[in-house]
C-alpha cells in the first residue's frame, strides 16, 4: 500500500507563503487602518479628580501603569488598542509637542451623572476610533493654541441620551479637529437627536470631516472660522455665525424648525455665513441688531458660491427704534438685510 505523501507541492507552498505575508501585514498595520479598528481591547479611565498631564501613567487607572494607545505590547487584545474614558469630573491635558497622545475610542462623560474634560493645547491626540463628547453625561473638548485631534471613525457631541450635554471648541490658528471618513454629529448620532450639543470654531480654528457635519435639533454650530466637509453641513438645529463662519461644501437647512441666528452690528459688513457650495434654505432666520445704524445700508447675512435654493420660511428681526425698516432680500447667491429708509419711529 502506498503511503500518502505529507510533502507540499510548490503551488501549496506559494499559497501558504502569500497567506502568511498577508497575515503579517494585517497584524503589523496601524490599528487606525485595520479592519478591526472598531474594537478597543483594553480600558484606561482617568483617576485624577483634578487637572493632570495625559502622559503621566499614574493618572490612568485601574493599575496606573500605562497610557491609552493605538497599539502596544502591554494590552494584547485587538493589537493593543486602548479606550480612554474621562468620567470623574477631571481634566486631562495634552500640552506638549514632544510626543503624540494616542487612544482608541474616547468617552468624556460616558454615563449619566459623569463628566469629563479634555484639553489639547499645542499638543496632538491621534485616535484609532471614535470621539464622544458627552455620551450619557457631560463632556467638554477644548482644542487650542495649534492643538490637533485626529479621530478615525464617528464623532458625537451630546450623542446618546437626551439629558447629555457636550461642548467642543476649536480655537486659534492651526487648531484642528479632523474626523476621518465619518460624520461629526452635534446634539445626536446616527440614531437621531439626543442631548444639548455645541460646536464652536473660532479665531482661525478648523474642523474637517470625511463625510458630514450634522447639527441635530438640540445642537448648535457657532463661530467665525472654517468647517470643511465632503458631503455637506446639515442643520436641523441652529447655525449661529459670529462674524464670518465659512462652510466649505454645501449647507442645508433641513426643515422648518432649523434656525440661522445672526447678530448684526454697524461695523460688521461681511458675511455671517460664507458657503463655498450650494445653500439650501428652510426654517427660521433670527436677526438681532445692536447699535446705531445708517438707513440705506445693506448687510450680507449669507453668501454662497453655488446657487441659493429656497428661502427661510419665517423671519424675526429684533432692531432698534431708528429711521429705517429692515427688509430681507434674496438673490441667486445671497441673503441680505437692507435697511430701507423710513419715517423715524418713536418709542
């Protein structure tokens, strides 16, 4: 009887070599680009009740022995990816350019009654998963002085419970929050509206996403800097420019409850909202005028490089008693406030 050979054919050897190479590549790849990036194998939670340095391991429990990471030998699960939770009212600070902070999923205020704060001041946080600024609790994220946060996956501000509260501020030149390949939700998540969320982008700061910025009915987008998206900015809640807020991409007010809130002062002749794409209007326009105005003056509230589609379904203007009547005017690319000369009113 012939014995069955246990040797492998050249074709089998080549096939196995290819499979081994693919496996090795997958295991060595950064967790930020691996298929299992949705998994965060270990958990570190902030145990400093005050403010402290992210890079001091003793600030992280349960064992106070290592930092959150996007891949490391200490936590073997899922390639060493580590979730970072700040829930005890404390503040983690990333304030150095000497090293980069890493974390998988980050929760600031994960459970009801929790609160957590993260400040990225000149430093960098590079994530391999989502950022949640207020999940069921209260969270704040502050990026300032050229700080940078890169989030690989979804991001949400006041994302889960209706009682949650979240605030994210990106302030100052070269301060950035980049959400790679996903939507940044303000006041909700892909499951719908949730808590009270605020995203403020000011003084040269920038927010960019690989999908949308979606502002739910309990959310507000405010500021005077730049928001860049691949698939547009959608407003169910409130858009509140302060001087010129640039929306790079399309801007859509989704329904009659969505709101654009403008504050007009005599010296501000620029656009409250500058849209590089198409502006699709709906909902309410609220205008508050403060100061002494000149009749016959025109203020641009919104300008879009693409076409303006639709009008605001309702307009409310709070203005001082002077010699003009405020009128909202539309053209193909603009929404303007014109101060039509009129008989002077008396109080």
